[in-house]
C-alpha cells in the first residue's frame, strides 16, 4: 500500500487508470516485486478454457490480484469483479485501489477469497 500511496501523492486524482497502473507497477518493481500487467483471465466452462477478454489489471508475485479504478466511488460491482478474478485464478488475496480519492487510504479495499 505504501507504493500506491506514493503514486497517489505524486500524481493526485483525476488521471486514467492506465497511468496509475504503469506508475504503480514501476514502484512495485523498484521494491523487488514481480509485476505482470493486463494478465489474461480465461473462463473455464464445460471443462474448456475460454478467452473472453477479461484481464487482471496487475498480478503481483503471482499471488496477489490488484484491480485499479479511477472512479468517483467504489461500487459493489467492483468488489464482485475482483472476487470473480480471485475465484477464476484460484488466488486468495486481492486489493481494489481507487485512485480518484483525496487520500489514498480511503481508496483501498482488501478482499479475501474464502473459496
């Protein structure tokens, strides 16, 4: 979260998600973390893997899903999206980060998938 706060402090609110994504990936990499951006998330249906266009914004160390937003307010749909990505990827921990806030601490939501 320190990296997200650092990015938000430097850039402020009002930019596109893609700007925050690139800057956050850079910050995380500076701290020695492996970051993959826009990771394809296929859907498994009827024992068939289908690439239907879903993408995880960031996957950190192949263990943590990070979804970035730049919206007026986080909605239940945003949390549902992150939970779905956690279920599809069989991962437990995710963070929903909304950079369109005055203070980044108010834009962080930790989500745990209980499977």
